[in-house]
C-alpha cells in the first residue's frame, strides 16, 4: 500500500483511455503522473482547451542547426490525453515525468538511442506476431485488451503484458541504455512527488505497460542524474493527422487503423460493444456507393453475421478488425480485397486532421503561415487530400481592392516562398502552354511533415518571407557558379522578393567577371531571360538584369564555336546550351541577332567541329528562316556524300533531325540525298551509319515515321503504305540480333 497506483497502457488504446478514466474516477487521485517529457507541462493548459481537437502532437526541436525534432502525438483515445482531460475536469494536478525533451534530443545527437533500437523493438513485435497466431499481435491485442470488458481486466492484463514483454527484451534491445535512463528519471520524479507530502495512494502513474515493472522500485532510486546530456530546445503544439498516426504504428505502440480505433472509442463511450462492427460495415458500404459501387443492404447484413461468426470461431465474442475485413471481402467485395481497398483505407485510416485555437503554442513562422492561409483564402486546402490550385497572375479588373485584384499573384508569392523553404504544403507543376507566364498549377495538401518543415525553418526567420530571404542569401553565399546564383534570382522573382533579386544580382555581377564555361553562361542566361520575361507580371523591375544578360549572351557567342570541338558525350551539354541561348535571343530584342546568326552559321559550315553540333546549328537556322532550301540542299550534298566517313555524315543528320522535324519531312530532296548516300556505302560503312541513324530516329513518332515512309515510297516508286508497315513492323529474331550487335560496333575497325 506504499506504492502509487500504476496503470499500464498502450499509447493509442481506446479501451486504455476509457478504463483509465474509470480507474481515475474510482481512485480520485490528487496527482496524476503521465509518461511524457517533463518540460512539456506548459502545454497542458492548451491541450485541454475546448477549441483543441485531436489528433495533435507536441513537437520539440533544437534551437541550433541542424534542427533535430521529436514528436509526441495524441489522439482523442490516447490514455495520456484522457488522463490530462480528467485532471482538468476534476481539478487534480497533472505532470509529465519522462526525460525532458532537451535530454531526449541530446541522446539522439550522441547516438545513445542507437538507430538499431527501432529495429530491436520491431523484431520484438515480429516475435509477438508469430506467437500470437492468426492476425498477429495487433489482433491479439484487440481481442484481449480492447475487448477486455472492464477496467480491472484491462488494468491487470496490460500490466501483465508489459511484464512479459519486458522479460523478452530487458537488457537485450540495443536501445536499452535509453530505457534505463528514462526509468531512472521517472523513478526520481515519483519519489520527488511523494517527498512533497502527497501520499502514494493519492498518486496515479500512467505509463506504457512495458515500464510498470521498472518503476515499482521508485523508493530505492539513488542514481545520479545531474550529468544527463542536454541541448537547448523549444517545443510547440501542432495539429496531427490519423494518416500520420497510422504510419507510426511500426514502433509497436501505435495502431495501423486510427479511424477504426476511433470507432472503438465511440462504442465504449456509448456502452455499445458492437458499435464499431456495425459502423465499420455501414461506412464501408456508404463509401463504395458514393464512389459508384452499388452495395445492397442485404450484403451488409450478411457481412455483419459473418463477422460475428468469424469472431466466435476465432475465440472472441465481438468482431475484431480482422473479422470485419474478411467478412467485407466475402460479402461486399465478392472475394476480392481490391474491390473494397479504397473504402477500407478510408474507414480504417481516415483523413481526420486535428486543430488548435488561433495563437496556441506556435512558433512565429507557424503563426505567419496560418495567418496567410486565412488572409489568402487558402484554409480549405488545409486537408490531407491533395487538391489542384490554378492561379491566374494577371490583374482581376472586376474587383475594387488591390488585394483582391492580385489575390492569385500574392498566393503565388506565398507558395513559392514555401517551395524555397522546402515546405511540402504545395508542389509546383510545370505549365507548358503559351500562358505559362501568367498561369500556375499547384498541388496543395497539408501534412504533419509540412508543419515540422515549418518549425525547422524557424531558425531562418520569424516569417515565411524572412526565412525564404535568409535561405536564398545562404544559397548565394555558397554558390560555386553563376547558374546557381541565377536560380536564386529566378526564385526571388517568383517569390516577389525584389530585395533578394537585388543582392543576388550584385553577387552575379561579381562572379560574371571570371571565366565560365558555355554551359554555365547559357544556363545563367536562360534563368535571367525567364526573370526578365516574368518580372513585370510579378512586380519585379527587370531592367537591372538586361545588361547582365546582354554581357553573358555576348560572352557565350564568343566561346561557343570553340566549345563545339568536343566528343559525342559532351555534345549533349552544348546542344542544351545552344537551345537556351537561342530561346533567350528570340525572347529579347536587345540581344544581338546578327552576332547570334553569325555564330550559328559558322558552326553549321565548319568541318572541324562535332558534326552533330553542326547539324543542330543548321536545324536552328532552318527553323528561324535563316537557311534557304538551296543552302540546305548544298549542305546535305556536302555532308552526305561518298568520302565522308559514315559516322560523321550520320552524326550531322542526327543533329539536323533534333528540331523542326515536320519541315525536314516535307523536303523530299533531303530524303533523296539521304537515300543516295546510304546506297553508296559498303557494309562496314553502312553499319557505322546505322549506329547514328538509329539514335536519330529513336524518338520519332509513328506518325512521323509514316510520313517518312511516304517520302521513301515516292522516291523508290513503291507503295507508301507497304513501306510504312515495314518501317513500323516488329523485327524478326535475326534482324533484332543484327541491330543489337550495333551497340558493340567497333569504330576503330
């Protein structure tokens, strides 16, 4: 009778929560000690506010980078949460007694919690799965504990379960050092509480059933805990989700079906043991009907009957989740789980997200996030289900206020700032239409991970914009080439942050003085070109960037020809650079058209450069209208002629075919020249040519191949349809082996 009242629980147990409340009412303690970091006491008052709706979690995080975090989630049916509520309702004192978060995070930093510890715990529960038989330890727990029937049975059974589990693992798990320290600390907390004058009989200790045996010798604790490791931490209360609870089930003290366990909780609250069974099958049928799958009432009734029969056959009195699933598959899914899988996920896991009153226990950056959600009318997107958000950045002239007129633009700034901070609330989708300068497509959904990412950004600033600015400044300071800084300028433009554009531009000007590769120059020019095109609509003055773009473009023109002396592997990079420079020149009148055309013409005509690049330069000129049909005919005759090595001729054609294909297909003379060229090659030269031609035609569409076949039919005097069938036909085994052999063709022979 000199011991406190120990009540062992599972951390997410509806029966544990229900019977613990009965136990507390029967004992009516003056003090309840709850397993949880002892420095979380200031969270208790916010956790019990009427506006607080679980699931919620307390997040602790280090004050210095790199930010490390630990989470303590609570559902409505968490025994710890219900203990806290009971204390609030009955004016009893409540305290957390586990290691403070500053020690937990220090242990994590020093590796005392050994990452193998998680594996150790999992292996224990895997052993339990084998011992427990059909359905594993999850079903065993539900049949034995969630359906225990009264608090005496639960109390005794949970403590016994913890003691048996302890016998399997004590001293063997690789996380045992952490367990020893935690239990020593909790014993001291119990002893300190008794030393304040509270009788042990007036204290209830709520802890994981595993720890009950380790805390009973609290009177003998004599460990020196003064040298426990510590790091500076903050903590905050945050919304959580049923989905995230389900993903935590691997550590053994969770549950894989939080929404189903919520049904168990409702049944206990209404004193209706079969409530969860009925609700599970009714809700499943409703979900399937709503999604176009007719389910009859008779099927639901039969499923209820079958679930009850299965429960009795398996030694229970009330259907467990395993029984309900099997019955649903048989009677509703016609023997296939896939037929009910989406509905089962909805009923078992659910999409519930908790909520907190405004201003509750948040960092300033979290406050700014939720303020902007409300201000930008984005609160409806605070949902686990991903939703599309289409933005039109142009001014809406049908409204009166400037804020409403540019609402989508301000939303875009907010979303891009979150993107820069790597907060996963919104994912940007590329838009490839002509309206790409003013239209944006986002996929938006909230998750606890997004909340954690926000907290991790708190070290960078007090607001979303401030943290994004800090993050971009860090990127500028750590940039190793110009294109990295140019990407910051682009991000700053998308974020609507003109000051960030300014300091990144100044850094770019300094770096631009030094030599750079054509790849870096072109990529940087491409980024600046985008900012200049988008700048006006995003309220960024693009004028300061124009002279820098002009300088980079001119330098690129000066070194591009020499860069074209390269091997085939490097040519891919140069082709991308040429494409970027060409796009930039087409987009801006202040760039030198004459200089660019001169460079392309030189590359197209020179014989001492990579021939694929010469072909690609010709393709650009042709597309821009700077190469006539006669000039193309002369170049084709020169490049595809006897005496020109096959790999050089075919490589040139590969480059030519990378752009403006329909214009090439329409020129019958080109295909006549190619046909004549190929017929003049001997076997070895023909194989050499095929290696490059295969690559050139690899990504031609079936329609394009049909059009080429029509050209060949006309040239050869054959039926175009027959040639098309030959061109598009599947090769026989012999032909395929010959083609495959080209991959190993030796060009030195």
